[in-house]
C-alpha cells in the first residue's frame, strides 16, 4: 500500500509549511498547494523521506481546485487528509463603517468560499475511497482563528470569514460523520507569521501584559502538531471539534 497523503493549502510558508512538515513526520506524503512557490516546503518534506508534490492553486478558482485534486489523484492515487489553511487578511485595516465591498469579497473568497468548495470536492472523493478502504482514517481539518469569536472592527471581513469557517466545519462534520470522515477546526491565536509581522510590537506588549495565560507568541509548529494529531487519527471519536491553539486566550480570565 502507498503512504497516506495529505493536501495542505497555503503550504508555501508559515503555518501551512509547518503543517506539511509535521504531517511528513507522521508518515504522510504531501501535496503542497499555494499561489506562491512551494519549492521550499517540498524540499523540507523530501528531507524527511516523504514524497512531495507542489501544485499552483488559487483556492478561489474552481479550475485550480479541480486541477490540484486531479494532480493528487494522478500522483498518489489517494488523499487521506485535507488541511484548509490558505488564508488572507484584508489588504488594509479599515473601520467597519468604511471598509470596501472589494475587500470583503477578496477575504471571503479566499478564506471561506474557496475552502468550502474544495472541501466539497475532496469529500466526495474521500467517500469513494472509504468504500475501497473502509478501515483507513480519512479526515478534513479547517484553519479558523480566535477571530471567529473575537470582534475586531478594523478587519470585520476577516472575522466574518473565520466565523464562517467555524460553521463550515460543523456543517461538513455533520454530513460526513455517517461516511466515517471526521472534520476538525483548529483555532490559532496570536501566531508568529508574515500576517502578524506588521503588528508585532502591539502583540509583544499585549502578550507581556497577559492577554494569553501562556505568555509567548504561538509558533507555526504549534499549529502543525495539532493538525498532525487530527490527521493521524489521534481523535477517532471526535468530529466537529474545535481545538484551540491559542496560549489559553479562549479562557477569558478576569
């Protein structure tokens, strides 16, 4: 039998790259999908002795989504885990009273619409695979954010998109439970990535003041470990589960 295979979107850097490496360590071959060059991620996966396929994929494009899945099918013949990680922040932080429709459409398309329809496509293939390999563990993991429930009026479109990802997880979890395919939601907190580089000083101060009980930045590797646990079958009696990887932010301590 071939190795289990995982597809990660937004895999060129940051959290996506960390997820690819963590899954490779768990024995997965990797389909690294991104609009950016995934060569660095593919090289890191191969150094761990696993196969890697880099695919150019804009998750907002139906043609790109289908091409990525077709490439995975041709190369590996299977897909055991999908990690919907690709995401963007608004190009500019704007008050919700002034934010543009263009910005809303951009963020929603990448963060919610793309993953929604990629999951639909992959889920139907996974159902086919389950009929052939009923004992294999297949799963889908969605990347949301503490912004799914934390209101930031200067980036409302991002908050709405991540709240949508949270409901999307519940919907697919409910539908796919009867097929034996669990769906998980990873909810990152303040993570040190390119997306947060521009507000590092702000969050350095907040972390030092105790906004998170664990007083440090989260790292992409923290997210990768959680994703790997979900995909490896460590939570076989769970679906629709929210896994907070946020330094305890969700505790809301007084």
